[in-house]
C-alpha cells in the first residue's frame, strides 16, 4: 500500500479526498429523508385539521336542518315527540284517548241509527194506518159497486137527477148575437151528426176580453162563447156516439153511473173517509194561481233563465181541503194555490177503480181502446187554479163530480198560433202565453189563435180527441177525474207542423 501511494504524484492528497468525499455523500442523503418526514407530518396535520373543520361544519349544518324541520312541524320531529310522549305517559293514556274518540264516534252513529229507526217506525205506523183505511175503502167501494146495479131502477135514477140539479148552479148563457151571425146549430139541441165546420170558433182574445181567466168571482157569471154540443144521456146518447166516432169534442150530461159518484162525493165527509186521514198524496203547489206542468228530461240542460213553475208536495186530503176552503180574498190570482192529485195506475186494485168502475180497462163508451189505457187521473181544484194551455197525446174522457170548471178549447190547427214550448223544453207542448195577460209584442202570433169555451158542472163528461188544446180554470172547489185510452191520427198533420 505504501508503494502505491509513493508512486502517485498526489499521493498525500488523493487518499484524503477519497476519505472525506464518501462521508459527505452519506450526510447529504440523511438530510433529504428528514425533510420528507417533516413534510408528511405537516400534510397529515393539515388533513386532520381540515377533516375536523368539515366535521364541525357538517354537524352544525345538520343541526340547523333538524331545527328548521322542527320549526316547520316536520314529520320526523313529530314522530320522535310522539314516541317520547308514549314512553313518558305510557301506552294506557295514549290508547285511552283513542278509545274515547272511538266511543264518541260510536255514540254518534248509534244516535243517528236510533233516529232513523224511529222515523222508519213512524212511517210503518202510518203505512199500517193507510192499509187499514185502504181495506176499509175497498169494503166501502165494493158496496158502491153493488149500489151501481141500482141505476136501472127508474125511481133511483130520478132521485139522482133531483140531487144533482139541486147542487148545480144555473148554466152560463150562450152569447146569442155571435151565434145568430156564425152558427147554424143549437149547442143544446145539436143534429144527429156533426155539422160542417163543427165546432165553431172565435178569436181567443175575444174570449179573454169577455171573461178574463183571473176573474173567478162567484157573483160573475157572464155569457160564454160555447161552440160544442151538450147531449143528454137519456135521450141523445146516440148523438154522442156519432160525434165520438167522428173524433170531435162534445159534452155528455147525466149518465146515471156518473151521477151516483156525484151524489156520494158531495156527501159531507165521504171523500175524507175514502181517501184516509193519514194517507198523503202528491199535490202541486204554486205561489200564484198559475200551474204549468213540467218534466225535466235526463241529459238535457235547463233552458237559460228557466226555473220550475211549481213544486210538488205531499199532503192529506183534509190538509188540502183546509187550503181550498179559504175565503175568495185568500185565493186570489197572486195567492198560493194547491192542486190535489189522486192517480190510479199500474193495475186495477186501486180503490179508485171501485169508485169509478166505468174507467176499468174494459171496452165501454168511455174506454174506447182497452189495450192502451193510462189509468185514472184525478185532479181536485181550488178556486182560481189555472192549468196552462196544452194538448194530450191520446183521447180523453173528463168527468166533473162537483163544482165548476171552465175549459177553453182550441182545434189542433191552431198550434202555430199558440206559442208552444218546444218538445225538449221541460214544459213542452204547453203554451208560453199568459192567458190572463197576453203579451202580443212577445207573441204576436197569438192574436190569430181561435177557440171556444164551455163551463163543466157536476155530472158533465167532456170528450177531448187526441191533440186538442185545452186551458182550464177552476171556478170553485171541484173534483175532476179523467181516463185516456188509445191514440188517433186525425189531427196528426197539424201537430207535426209544430214539430211534435
């Protein structure tokens, strides 16, 4: 080794350089590692601090969120509070409250059911009373039918004539001047067959000017524009047959079967007895004396501005009788009016068929077509009741058993002059004109309408062919029943022109 150093020119230096240079490199690498460890430690500290800050921020954010939800009545907080309440108060208190609420509901529905049961019991008792009365009515009516056989007894028939003549008022005189100029037949002594242009007609405005429908004073009995014939049952029945076959209107008077009903129904208390004290019947009510039929059809909207012209109520015959027995002042045109109805449809078990056996669906003078009957329709009117002008779609026999009714009749050819509501209107086939105060500016065609009139009295039967128009005024307390059977096409062309 000494030799080696001695041969090198820098032998004294080179070994020294090599000896000190190597340790220098070792010191340099150790310093780099220390600096890296310090950097990693600082970075870890920063990450930990950042994580801690994020945790604090998230915690505060969640706390504020739960606080907001609680302030707004959040479901979570409510559920937590409910659970705490249940834990604190105990399940007994919580469920006791639920039980109290359930008991209150049960008590309410039990009370409601008791009221319904009480109402059903009242209805049942009323129905039982009605059944007892109907049974009694049938028994009475059976006796009535038996008595009908007595109409062949001449003495009995004479007693019926005498009775009805006592209760009838004097007939309204017929306007002679008009007949002398226009008519060549006597309405009380008509020819066997209908004369040409029968029945004669006058402008309806003349009829209204002569006797306004709102004037129903019992002391006012003017002459009338009568154009249809009145036949006596005993001596002119054959004439009535001819006019019926010709499908023309007429009046048949003093049929003994009809007079029997007149005599029974005019006995005090008889109608109350057969109709029952507790049985309620459909009754039409109007705030005035005008009663216009209507029927609202499904899937058809009401006309704009239209309101039902009357309403339907339920009342017993005695309740209606109290209304119909008021003074004339209380039954004026602007006072409330009631129109009592008794209908016998859907079979012949109804007591009205026992009372009025001539309306049974069996062929006779009054039931022309037994295969197409509409039952019995009874209308009891109080003074002043008016039924708006209309036509019916089948032939009609109308009987009056007490009181008086004024009928204004119009041939179907006048339909275009009567301002009829359309067939889709709730009051279709009825005239829109107020006959007590006709508005010719709104309905100028009405001044062309023609007609005639008649006053029906107890024992009169009016025949109206299909499609004939009629306007009705109750002149006092009256009882009317009618039956329809069959349809004729004698006047169909006139009605078709009016789109019916």
